[in-house]
């Protein structure tokens, strides 16, 4: 349903049309929140004085529609998924520094909240690949940031888990399980703590929506550690070279690829469900 106003009547009747007071037809798409026009020939004009009121109303709706939370992701593949909700997305390249810069860009663009989104490593042996986590809090460097309950609700509701912020990839099974025991965290990633700090500095709510890619029982093969560049994009040559020099990793690499696909599919399903929830738009 679009909001229409102002136009020249199709037949006579004495009405006049003033382009300054009554601009061409505008419509608002309720799904995207975008204002567009002119789209078709108008069928009448509003009463004198209502044109400016209608303009102000449409402009206000447009401003509200543009103000949404934004996603901070590490990699290009995560960004493609996040864009399914039609909220702003910035890519940090999978590092704390990159996530900080990406989160700040969202703040500068007027985002009303920050969401750390994408894949994560599992630290809890009971959680399989593809498990979705809407974290209650993020812990890193002796600090803990609580996520925003309202923003968590927009993402499907908190799952009661803690996210551990780290500054490097946790590759080994033993270290994953040790960190899980010592911290009580269910997942680890390199972006969420940075996003939390930027949100705190900006006075904005933040949340974490992550899917477990490599569970606690999965050791990462060498190719997984060199597969991405600083912009978060796959570099096939690096993967190929790693396989040539460490061919024994192929079975583990294939298993990790299946688990990553499960995690991405879980994120897509959650965002697809949120698109049909008015509060998440």
C-alpha cells in the first residue's frame, strides 16, 4: 500500500494544480520503506494546505524507515546473507581492528544499533555446527558487555549463551574446550567485542547473532587459516597451495566446508523468518 498525494484531475471541474504545493505522486513501499515517484497519473488533489502536511508526513516516514540497526560481519559471504534483511551491512575482514572500523562506519551512517553477525567457533562440546546463538553477553580482555534485550528480541530472542571475544583464530580442539571450561562461553569470534566497544562509546544498543561453523570438536585445517584476504574474501590460490603442501587435510577441510554450509543455512533461515515479522523490519 502506498501513500499517494497531489495531482492533476483527469477531467475538468475547475481545480487548479500548483507544482510547488502539490508535487507529483509519491508512494511508500511498506516492505522496503522507500519513497518513490512519480509512478502513475494522479486522480485528484488534496484540499488547500494539505499538500505541505502530506509532504512532511512522507518525509517523516522516510526518515523513520531509514533508521535501522546495522550488521558488522567479518567476511563477504556473511555480508551476502546479512543483506537479506535489508539493513545496512559493513565488512570488517575478520579482525578486531577491521570490526571496529566497520562498526564506526555504521554509527556515522546513523544506525540505531549494532549487530555482530556471522559465523563463530564453538567452545561448548554440546553445541553442533549450525547452532544459532543470540548471545546474552560478550566477554573479552577482562570486560563484559551485556547485549540489548529489545534488539535480541528482534533477532529471535536471546539463547542464554556467552560469546568470547578473541584476537586470533582458535584452531585446536583442546584450546577450544579449555576456553569453554574456563570462561563458560559457548562461542568465540574476533568481531563481537570490538562491536560492543564501539556501541558502548556511541551509546547504542548492540547484539550478537552467530552460527557455529567449527564446533568444539573440530580442529581447523591449515587451509582454513589462510583462506581469506584482509577484505574477507576467499583466495583460491592460497587454499590450493595449502592443500598441495598438506594433502592430508583434505578430509577435514571437506567436513569443515559442510559444517560452514550448515551454519550459513541456519543464518539464512533466521533472517528469512525475521523478514516476515513486523518488529524486525
